[in-house]
C-alpha cells in the first residue's frame, strides 16, 4: 500500500531526489497553458552522462524540428503526442515510451500533454 504524502513543487518532502511525476505534471501543464509559448519544463535529474526533463505542452503546442541527442527516450506521462522525423511519425500516448530517432525531429501535442525526456549526454 502506498502512503500519500504532500509534495512541494512536485518533490517528495521526506525523500530527497524522489519526484512525484503526477504533481509535477499538473503544475507544469498549468504553467504551459498560461505561457505564450504554451510550454513549460523542468529538469529533474542532470549528471555527467544523462539528463531527465519533464516537458508540458498545451494542446497544439510544438517543439519545432531540432537535432537529436546521441540517445534519448520520450515517455508520455499525460495525453497524446506526435513525434515526427523525415522518415517516420509516431503517435505516442499516455503510458507509452519511444526511442527518439537519431535524426532531426519535432514533437507536437495532440492533446494537453506531459512527457519525460531522458537524454544520454555522451
């Protein structure tokens, strides 16, 4: 059985380093809806070899085409997204994870969406 505890900005107060993704997702999505870019993000872990960032996108928002990191995954926490490269399109729904292609790509929010982007830095 899981005990529910209060969080501070999506962080678990009694266990440093534990992130309550549902709380963080809600807070970031609210910020994204209010921001002119329709996006909000927070890096939750960063080290010499990897980085994990939670990104919220209001419905219709997009991360324009950009270069790919050496290796990365995209996990949808909330909503539905479309990941596009020149060769393929992936519809990625809540609870699904996909490897990001090693080529230029873009991400669009089909609905309000929150994703966890995990990137290898080397």
